[in-house]
């Protein structure tokens, strides 16, 4: 009798242990709802200022019925949905849509926004997916188009200025500035916070239309704390900017 009781106690202990093991080893990455979104979060990584990368979002319906979708939106005007979200996703299927970041509309530095998408799935309601990343290498080039107008050969030279500036924790240096039109002379003048690219017509320029681009190469890097310029540790990168130039020599 004593042995039978001990055997029953041992079997009970094994059952409790087995149950605890099953709980401990249950998958923790199983979706909590029937609607599964990936990637989650949506990570854009480091995005240089003025770049416009995209990310493809996949939404899978793991329920046995249609899930209705409505009012997709992002919490920053610097994002757009360029491939529209369909009104519904059918059971067992996956849909895709595309989100684009317009970095020039954002603020340099790290960001954390949300993609919001309403569903009629009662277990989730509105999907709230983090959108993360960082906008880097800020610089501004203004204007991006120079209009010289009508120029007579005997007129004084026409002078225009393209302002290249840094900011938001970044420093910028003009490495080169070139034009393929011999009627334009370029000079780079360093100023506080960047440089001026001075564009001047040469004396007695040849007649005809002027339609060309200035090619300006910039070195951009983050300013290290306490540094006065671009530090070698800041990961300086080179970018090419273009400025359109138009006019006519009569």
C-alpha cells in the first residue's frame, strides 16, 4: 500500500513538471492576433538628408475571414504611402504596400513615428507600428536654380551666389564646384557655417542660350562635441549637388 502511494505521488510530480516544462517552452513569438505585420518596427536606419528611401510593409491575415482595412496614416508629413493599402485582406493571404520617407521634410536626428492602420479585427482594432531611424548629414544648397536672364555681350558681368550651409549638428565643406559652360566662372568663398559659390559670367561671352548645371561636391560630417569642424571620427561623406543655370547671351 505504501509503495502504491509513493508511485502515485511520483506520477503526480512528473505531471506537474511536464506541465511546467510545456509552459516554459511555449513559443513566445507567436502572433497575438490574426493580423500579422512585418517588419515591426519599420526601421529606415540612417538616412542622409535629401534622400527618399522606401520600405515595403507586409500584412498577413491569419484569420478565417476577411479583415477590413481603412484610414492608413503616418504621424509625420515626411512620410507618404506610395503603394496604396487595399480595403481588405482575405483569409490566409498577404498584402504589400510601400512607405516612403522624404528626409528633407523631416528634422535631422533620430526619429520615432507611428504607422496607424484601422482594422475590423476585434482583437487588435487599430494597428500601431513604430517607424524608426535617423536623418543624417544635413546640408542646404540654395537656390537650386539660377536664372541669369538676357545678357548683352557688352553688359557688366552677371553675378549670382549659391549658398551652401550646414546645421543641425553637421559641418559642410565645398570640395569642388564646376560648370561645363565656359561662359561661367566659379569661385568658392568660405563663410561661417559653410561657403558661397559665386557664379559670374565672363567678359564678352559668346552669344547663345545658357543651359547647364553646376556640379558641387560637398564633404559633410557630424560635429564631434568640442570640435570646431568635421572630425575624422565623424564619418565624413561626400555628396554631389547640382544647381540648374539658365539664361541667354543676345
